[in-house]
């Protein structure tokens, strides 16, 4: 529910890697800005075998990963216990994950007690007798609980209920005789059967279990939201009396479950997908119990594959590789690095931020943010379609916008709770990760009814991304994105505004997109618009939908509704960054637009492009570069774009919202 900029060193913000004039095909600038800036690079760029894409964001991530892996390897050779927790525990986990000799020797043994527990249940009475422990342990169930800020009172954490996940990425894969289903489901079927065989099921048993699990998956599919429906996240807020919600199933003892999980069962629960829970009795009942049981078995084995032997890991990644077009699995060492740093995200982010992010860069970026907020405020004050009442409230929201740059002041307390049992004390990677999962569940449930920690970062500082949190009215720019081509002290101000400046304004714009605009200055779901203003805004949003909807890409078409929120933020971000760049003495709009196109540099597999078109709320990178600039008058004057040029859009068709 956080609006991320992506679906993805020099101590002062990275080394400049500026586009030189000879890398740009100037003959294409009027017809295809993206190709003009990135076409020559794209012709020679190679996608690494364990990647689904390469280019700007991925290259930055790879460079950071390489640096941090080198650092951890050096530190790992020292006495791990000489470091303070949680850093020492992260190093222990990294070491444990790299020991594939031990992982191969253990095989499926660490997993078997979990599978035996599932095999041991025969009916709902058996399941309900132990369901509290199952939820605490993280066993897959057809529904789940989680604790998040109450969307109508974001100072306090509330209880939510959510649906089960599907085997395939989205409900639409199951609909209308989708050819992607016919292509992908056989690959997934084979993957799951092979994993069960590795877990010591016979070939016939494995096939039977998988076919049964697929029936249950198919029963879930019609009742869950699609990616397009989920993109409208205000519709997640469906509060119900808990006593009414507990009647959703006549087979699961939901009252008993809640009483076992929480000190005090709340009077209210927020149901993210009411239609799913209305159908829960049809999905999970005595008739479908065996299918559900097999679905749980399959999900448990599939979820564990990455923490078991190399054969499990390779087999388990077969389907995801087919889905994304990766030729090879992630190398062993890198997979161990991802597992350790993914678990200790705040810990590695704290290390990265303190070592590689300089105070001068932080001060400069904070200055840019303040400039951008002032530009935004000026634009709101001079807005011609907002009424005065709505305008004042929009400015109040902007004034209350909180900012985090670089890395947090402290590491999240949960990472101090992770204690790794090393192999010389009998620890296995699977068991350690299972315990960490249990700690995460307990930590989340313990927040119920308690104040929301508004200082908590939801992203590691070593991640190349940024986000806006509508529940906190907060924008976050991790240290990792604050490097070239997004930002560098060696780049001109116009290049920086075309990079990080547009990112900053993009995140600010999320406060006023079709989702963020429904939340007030405190992050509460609260309509602060007049009816007339909101109706006009909806018309403008519809224009943005139409601008992108149906654009041919990668053999398919862009979904304008799925991507509208991010497209509104891109449009507002680019427009505001453009204005801010012009306020600097050394402004150069050519540099501004060229760097804007450069940050979207990306070469991806066909499979990955298709996947993103189906599920990603962001438009394809190439279109993010090309379509938004057509809405800006300065683009036409900078490159002398005229009617008949490929980049030309009639003035009446240009979309201008913020």
C-alpha cells in the first residue's frame, strides 16, 4: 500500500555517469526520446543470465550488491561475535546460507516435521484444534490476519483479514481462456511435483497432490481481486463487527482462533476482500478439505525450497524463471546474500547509509525536497481548477508532509530479536528462517491496538527506490537511490532535477493522486474535497487513463486503469521538477529531459515485460520516459517538436493535473 517509485559509491552520492552527446542519437529526439537517449546502449546491453532485466535501476542495485557482498565477505572472516547484534546475527545467517554442503546433506529432513503435521489432519476438527499454533508458525491457510494502521485512524493499529494468494500472479491469468495460463500452469505443475518428489513423495503421490492442490487454487481464483482492482486501495477498507466476520466460515472456528492469537479480540476487523469471505464456505468445506490440505502441503514445500538443498533451490526457482525469463537461478553466494540482507534489511541499510552516504549529499537532497515542496505549494496556490476550500486543505496536507532521507536514525527493534542458531549448535537454515518468520508474525500481532510507529522505515536504505506512505503522509528517499544518474554532486542541477528531482516530486504527487488524494494530512481515509473539485479531478484522471490505455507494448497493451496512480505521480513529478529546474541559475532543459529519459533505461526479457504489464501499477519504463514529456510545453520548445513528429501531441490532448 506504499507507492513505490519502482516495481525495483561515492560518499557524496555516487559517481557521475552522464550521458555524453555521442551516446545520443540526435536524429531521433523529435520522434522517440527514449530511443534517442538509450537506443545505442540497448543494442549492446546484455541481460545477465540470472536477471530478467538490465539498465539504470538494476545496474545500481547490482553495484550496491557487489560492494556489500565484498564488505560482508571481508567482515565474515573476522570473529563474527566481535560485532554487535543485529549485525553479528546477519553475518551468522549469511554464513549459514552459504553452506550448501550442509544444506545438501540435510536434504528435506528439516521440512518433514512441518509436512507431517499437515498430513496428520483429517478434518476441520483436527485443524481447528491446532489452528492457533499453525497461524503463529506461518502455515498457509485460505485466509489470514495482519495488523496495520487503521485507515480511518492511522495513529492506531487495527486488525485486517486478507484472502489467500494464487499460484499464478493474478486472477486474470485464470480468466477468458488466457493463453498465459496454458503456457505457465504446466511449468508450475512440473515444478511442484518435482519439489514433492525431493521431499520423498513418490512420483504418483506428487502428481496426485499437485492436481488436487490446483483444484483448490482454481476455486479461490474467481473470488480474489485482480491487480487492477487491488490498485484502488481505499476499497480495502471494509470494517465489520468481528462477531459478524467470524460467521464467514461455518468450518473454521474463527472466534477460537482470534481468542488464541490476541489478548483481547477487537470489536472490529477490516476486511480487504469482502467478496472472498462471502465465498469462503464454498471454497473451504468438508467436500474440499482434502484439496485444501494438499494445497497447504504444496505451498509449504514451495515456500521452503529456497532454504533447503541446492536441488530444492534450483527446482523451486524454475517457475519464477519461466515467468520472468531468467535463464539461470541466482548464484549460490548471491542467493545467500539476498536471504541474509533481506531478513536484516534495516541492519544492512544502516551499514550502507553510514558508510557510503555522505552528509553533504543528504543536505543537498533535503534542499531539493524543500525547493520542490515550495514549487508544489506555489502550483497549488495558482491552480485554476481547484476551489479555495479544497486548495487550502491540499496546502495543509503538503505542509504536514514528513520527510526521510538517507537512512533511519535507528534499526527496527524486530531485527534485534533475530538470533541465529549456527550449524555447530544444530541449526539449519530452514529452521532459523522458520523461527524468524514466527518472530515476525508475533511482532505484527503484538501491535494490535497500539500506537503506530510513524518513524519506522518500510524500505532498506540500501534499496534503489523511494516511496510515499499515504497512512503517514510521508515520503522516503533511501540512500541507495541518491546516486547517478538520479543524483550526483558532479551532475548539473538540471540533470539532478531530471533524475532525483522528478523522483521527489513523483512521491509528493502521490499525496494527490487518485489514491493518495483520499487521505488527509494525518494519513486518514477522509474526504477533504468538495464534490465539484473531486468530480473535475476524476475527469482529469480519466484523461490520464485514456492517454496510456491500449498503448501497444511487448505484443500486448498497457492497462490505463492499473497504472493511473503512478502515471499521475509521474506527470506531476516531471512537471514540478521541470519548474524547479528553471529556478536554478544554471538551468538547461536539454540536460533535464535527457537525464529524465536516461533514468528509465531498461532492457528486459519478453516474459518479464508481459508479467509487468499484467500486474505492475507502473507503466513500462520506455513509456514513462516518452509519454509524460509530451504533456509539457517546454519539451516542444526545447527539441523544436512540431506536428508530424513522433513525439508530438496536440495541445488539447496533453494531460496536465498537478
